[in-house]
C-alpha cells in the first residue's frame, strides 16, 4: 500500500510540474497504452520475470494516469476504480461470497457469463462483451468461447474437422475461380474454423501462432547469417540453397 501510494504521489507531482505529463489526455495516452500492453504480452511470452515486472509497472502507470484524468474531470478517481473492481469481483464470485455452487473451472466460467448479463451496466447480449478493437484472431476465439457458454457449440469436438475440411474446400474452389473477394471471405471462414478447432482442443491459437512466428524469425535469421558467412547474398541464392540452410537450422534445433 505504501508503494502504491508513493507511485500515486509521484504521478500527482508530475501531472502538475512536468511539461509532458500535464499535457496528456485520454486520447494522447491511448496509443502508448496499446504499445505498453503489447510489450507486457511479449515479456509474458518470453517468461522473463524482470521484464514482466517492469512492463506491469508501465501498464499500472497508465491505469493510474487515466484515473487521475478522471479525477480532474470530476468523473471518478483511483479509489472509485478499485472499489468498482472489488464490487464486481465479489458479485461475479457467488460461489465464494454467496450461496451458489461451482466446483469446477467450467462451472465458474459459465456462471461468469450469465452474471455479466445480469449486472446493471453489464452486457445486454451474449457477444456484446467482445471488444471490437481486439485483434481478429483473439476476437474470433472470444466470440466462439462466449457462444459456448450458452450451449452453441459442437457436441463432439472431433466433428469440427469436417467443418475445417469443408471450409478449406470452399476456399480452394474460390481460389481456382480467381475470385478475390469470395476467396478472402472463404479464407476468413477457414481461419475461423481452425481457431474453433484450437479452442475445442484447449489450444491457444494466438500463443501457437506467436511461437511459430518466433521460430520462423530465428530460422530465417540463421539463413541470413549463414549467407553472410558464405559471402553470398540471399537475393543470389536459389530456393533450394535457402531450403538447405533452413533444414540446417532445424537440425540445430533452431
């Protein structure tokens, strides 16, 4: 509590005395908030404890900054933020603070979605709680997950593969027709079905894709480094030569 209070005191002083800090608004801070959130996500993926701690501080600063701006406008302050969050946590955990029963994680999540729709300021529809600004891959997962909580889901997860194959076939058919607009729509349907399969098998598609991104970067960097050592620019290499170096990287567990 002392550390939290010290942080708020410093922010108050900067807001008054620092030429940059005192000019900030919700609108000017928003892009930085997005950047800081992604930096935290990157640290979490790398499981770097030092960077996680540092990036959590940066995100916390933004939360406090928005609360300070709200206080200046006479709208709310940091205490209101904390109290609203605490009240929400208590309300959404009736199995802890009430009489409701929830013995499994699945029951907790199902109750959570139903409770959110009963709140005074809660979601009016099942999918209303999915932020429109979410990256498309994460948004698709959240849409599917919310639909699941009201029973709109596959009875057997194995059945999803028929849908994946169906969507792939429709995508291939439109690509063969060279219909760009229809191909793009079918690509979206195919990706949505693959994300659905990942969800059903309790795999995180965003984490999976990020691991593949990192693997590709590391192997591609290996090819680039080896091309320098060979004094042969990548632009002058054949695809077969680059494939050989790619497999070389795989052999080194890169």
